[in-house]
C-alpha cells in the first residue's frame, strides 16, 4: 500500500485504523481477537516483511511469542546487541523503542550473532507495549520501510498503547473471574466452582468412559485452634492447609474449600483404589507436619477423609458430593483421623486396606 497519494488519504486511513481498533476494544473482551485486529492494522499500514508480538510473563519475567507472522521472526532471538542483550530485552531495560535502520551497519549490533536472514540492509523496529511505567510486551517489525516508520511513528506508538489497554483489560477480567471462583483465605477454588467442575467432569467421564473420585476432607477439632489461639491463627492455618493440598496433588487435580474447615478434592480419571492412595498420602502429610511452626505456634493437625467415585457410587454431581460427605461423617462418628470409602466403610490401618 502506498501513501504517496495525498495527506488527506493518509489521514483518512489512519482514522479508519483508530475506528476499527476502538471498535474491537469495545466489542470484545477476548484478548486474542483484539490483539489480532491491532496487529493486522499495524502490518497493513507499515507493511513489514515479518512482525511479531512478544509478551512478558508476569510471573517469570520471561518473553514469549504471542503472535508471529512471516519468515525469520524467531531469528531475532539470535540477533544480539554488543552488550549481549536481545533486542527485546534491551527495550524492556531501557523503556524506549529500539530503531535499527540496518543491522549490518549498526555498531550496536554484535555482528557475530547475525543470521543469514539479516543481510542486505535489514531494518528492525522494536516498540514497547506499555501502560504507565510497566512494559507488557514488545512489537517487533523486520524490514520495515524506514521512511514510512519515520512519518508514522506516532501512529505505531498509539497502536502499541491500544495493545496495552487490551492486555490490561483482559488481565483485569481474568483477575475478577479468578476472584469469583477462589477462596481468599486458602487460595483454593470455592464451593461454587466445585459444582461447575463436577458437572464438567461428569460430562467428560460420560463421553469418554472415565471414572473419577472425590475426596471430602474435614480438619479434626479445628474449633479448638480458634478457641485456644484465636481466629487469626486459625485463618493462617487454613491458608497453610490450602497451600499444602495444592503442593501434594497432580496438576490435573483440583482442591476446593467447601466451607469452614471442610475441603473437597477432585481427582479426574482416578479410581477409588487410586484415590485411597492419595488420601493416605494426605493423611501422612498431616501426621508428619508441624503447622505454623514458623509463626511460633507449632500445631499438630489431623483430618477425616471420605471418598466416593463416579459412576460406581453415584450417578450425578450432587450424589457424588453427598456420598463423599457421608463417608467423611462416618469417620467423624467413629473417632476421626481416618479414611472411609463409599461402599466399603472405614478403611482402618494400611494392613486393613481392601484389596482391589
């Protein structure tokens, strides 16, 4: 596309870009859709040979490709500055765009790091995507017409700002969604999310013929902790329990705070016998650990656990919860600190474990 016709034509096209991007921002909360619109408009206007959008992971501070179009985008990782930094990392460190009209002639580029792709006057523009003082990502364009860039740098900066707005909005929505399904005290999912997860798991198990199990876990004599040490200590203890449960489960498993000192653990594609192994591992955790030791209030803690499996013990999400809950209460009534299986009863010691 050429913009040598008239300034009015160029201004009209720029206004259309802003209109289309603003429309995408207000009509969708899907980050991929909005970023695709922004990047497509940028590519159509500046016509780079290749372009990419690198995102900065908030947790690890690592860069990853959210979008990459054209040959040689990944080659930019091999192209380094004399300082040894990648181009994108330099932009993050300095907070300003990096504009290189010719990588083969620019003294800032470590020539030994070049690739056969970066020859014959290859240009690179790296524009930060930022909000406030925080950089969220980098827009990279290779072999862009430098005259077009110089005339329209403000437009590119504006598109980068739009991208930052889209990323921040999407992350805010994600945080709100996470807050709506998680428990503040433990960091686990809440009871509302358990209902949703169980419905999804029943549907998946029906479709593929899977079996899954649910553990119901109640902390024994937890009220004594609140009575003797105060509710602040009790709250910290619940937080430590939530963290410990997450650490001792598979990535596909999910732990929920059902209410008070009750927890539920969903074990997808897990038989009752395999679920018993998980329950025994958790019992061992409670038996061996001193809780709140770092806070100067070392406490011993025990738990009562009930187990039910779908579809062996129940045919609906509600029935699975009810059966696991019943088994947990059976343990409570029999003296606590034990495990009960639906259809079997209290398991007792390891030696008394029922054979599969």
